[in-house]
C-alpha cells in the first residue's frame, strides 16, 4: 500500500444554538490518501484493495481514537467513507471499505455490534464527503445519527483514493428527537 499522506481532523463542539455543550462533543476523522493500484484499468480481482482496507481499518481506527485522547471502549459512534479519483471507480472504494476493514476498525474502538455506516463517491482534489456515523453497538440510537464532513485540500488525485474513518465520544449536541437512548440499548443484535 502506497500512502501519500495521513490527515487527522478533530472537532470539539462546545456550543450549539447558543447553548453550552457540557461536556463538549468530540469527533475525529483519520484519513489516508493512498495510491489506487487499479487506476485507469478494469480489474476483476480487487483483493489487493480489500487487503488495504484491512490495514487501514487498524491504522486509521487507532489514529482516530488516539486523536480523541480516549480509551478505545469510550468510543461511541463510528463511520467510514472513501473518495475515488477520476481514474478509479466506486467499486474500488467498496473493495476497501466493506470486506475486511470492519473487524480491525471495530477492534480499534473496543468492539461494535452495529454495521458501520459508509459513503463513497468519485471526486477530485478538495472534494468533501460526509462520513455518516451512528452508535457503534445499536444502530437505532437516534441521538448518534450524524455525519462529519471531511475534505483533504489536495486529494484525491486522479490515481488516488481518500479513505476516512470517523470516531466520536458522544452523540449530537442537545439531542431531543426521541427514540432509543444509548442507556436503553440492549447491544445484542447491533440494531437496538
């Protein structure tokens, strides 16, 4: 795997709608800009990208948790996304994000029973992607339905892929739309 750069973005929300957020809501994106080995060509076997996804799940998951300065089991939400440069295809993002990335990412955040929400798109340098997140142990915890916008100014180039993993230490600031609360979640099936 050829990595051009890693980027870490930490956001700390201290106030929303004029009301203090105490404790602050924190989220971190760990991003890798990697060379796409299949740029400009159709390849049937995408196993090398799947293997890269496995490596990135561990590397980026740890980077995001470390950026928050929390123990892995204190991570609450997670999500993943990728932007493929113009010489690639969305399937390249899918190969990185889906078959093998999940287990090492879950390991880096101290578990996680819920599916890891994802997004993928094509784009050029500076393309923004909204990385969806939800509660890692029960997808129906509404207070944790959110997203973090991620952008790398000079990526992806045509032959690159931007891979972003997001981890949070809480849900949205001042949640009040009802639904299942994290304290009520059974954490058995990844849903409720």
